[in-house]
C-alpha cells in the first residue's frame, strides 16, 4: 500500500559483511566508534525522523488518494496473475485502457482526471520503492493521448455559492451550539475563500497541534489567518462585516466563547449525547456535507433535480463563491485564494466576467 514505504526504508537485505569480487565474505574496514550502541541508536532516531518528514511531504488527502489508486492497480494485477514489480509501462498502458473502457462492460467509465491521478499515484508508489516509471514511455503516453481525445470532458466544477445564497443557508441553521459552530464554518470558509481542509486545519494559535495547517489571530479590524496551503504559507485577512449575525469574525468569536475553546483545533465535533465539545479536530468531510445539506435546505438552484443539486455543491462552493462575488481587482482575489497564476483564479470566478467585454460590438457588428 502507498505510504508504507519511504525513501529511507533499507533494502530487504542489508548485510553487515560485504563479499569481495571472488565471493569470499570479508569484513570491510570500518572505523570503530567509541560507543557503537549509542551510534546505532542515534542513527535509528534520525532514520525515523527522516521517514516522518518524507510522509509529511504530501497532504493527507493526496496520500489517501494515492493509496487507494495503488490498491486498485495492484488488485487489477492480481486478478490477471501479473506481478507488480518491476514496473512495466506496457502493463500500465493496458490497465489505463481497461479502466477507460469500463463502458464496454456496462459500468461507468473512469474520467480522464481520475486516470491521470491514478497514474500519478502509481508512479509515486514506484518511486517510493526506488523504481522509476517513465510516464513519457509510448505505452503510457500514447494510450493516455487516445483516452483524452475520446473521453475528455470539461472539468466538473462545484457550483458557486454567492453572498445572498450564503445568508439563506445561515438562516437554515439552529441557534444551538452546533448551529453556531456551523455558521462560523460557512462564514469563515466563504469570507476566507478557504479549502475545506484549511477550514478544519485552523488552530487558535501557532504551534498548538501537530496536525494543524494554520492558525487565527483575532484583531480589532478582523481576523488574520496564517495558512499552509498547496502553494505554501499565506496570510488571509477577513474583515469584520456590517452585522453581527452575518459577520464571519463575530460568528467565529461566538463559537470560540460558547464552545470554551482557547487552545488547539478551532472547529471540533459536538457529542450527540451530552452536547459537549470534543477535543479532536473535525474532518474536512463535515464541511462538504454541511455545505451540501444547507444549500439543499435553502432551496438553492431549485431548477436542478435533487440528484443534480447534491452533486453541484461541496466545500469548494464557498471558495468559488467568494472568488465570483468579490468585485475587486483580480490580483487581490488571486492573492486571497493563494493561487500561483491568474488563470487558476479565473477558473473559480463563475459567470463573473461573462460578456463584460463584448468583442462582437467591438468588432463593429
């Protein structure tokens, strides 16, 4: 399974004695440390530290996805009696073709984006085993080019939730502790244009947990969020709103005060039996379910069927909503979202700039 091996795992066989060219077992000339046991212990500790850093090189969601991708691929190999090592580009090309051709067997075919991620997960797993998979090999590149040409579709995007729709969603929540927490999640996620992992990854301050991805500082003018995202560290400013019942900062302050949270994770689960606030961190799946449930309850996009509406909304709806609603210079939106390019920011601005520049009229028609 992906993630079980790191670049620092020793080979299966690591003999203390080396054989010379004649095959005789001769001990290599090594310096004798004054305390060999202490040296081995120190090196062992450094190895574990290096492994921990290697595991932290990927986001948890990416590691989980790559692990699932490898399990799917290795299961496919077992069913066909094929070995998983050494890596064989021709075999991987057959696997990709089989996944893309699911429709022939009456199943829904894999999307191009899913296959691209699976390919990345397979390549990452082989790298962790010390093997290199050349993704430019014709057995892989030619198959993927054909799949893209025949099966590529426009990228599926979550529907943006605009400011007036967010207010309707906030009104759907109860005024109990759970509702106060969820109001703060929705408002902070929207105003900060945060990813769902960034919302639940917030702590009350720096260096307060091992699994946190950022922290908050509440100031007179608003809340300053320091976040470690996909493109590195960034600061997100969330100013105070005009009304306490809809102000993201005021809602956050209410949750922290009523939940008696001053240290560690900001957003935590609430026990169903006694209504107490837990000490652990909420999962990012809660954000996706919360956005979907409140959007459905508020009747947003009522022109869609119930099944279509469930697929339309998710955690990214908040992020896309802020990007689409903020009528400011694009550079400010790009910085707020932490995008490396303006092109990526434009993908989030649903309908904002449509027909703003009319080249038909500009050409004289």
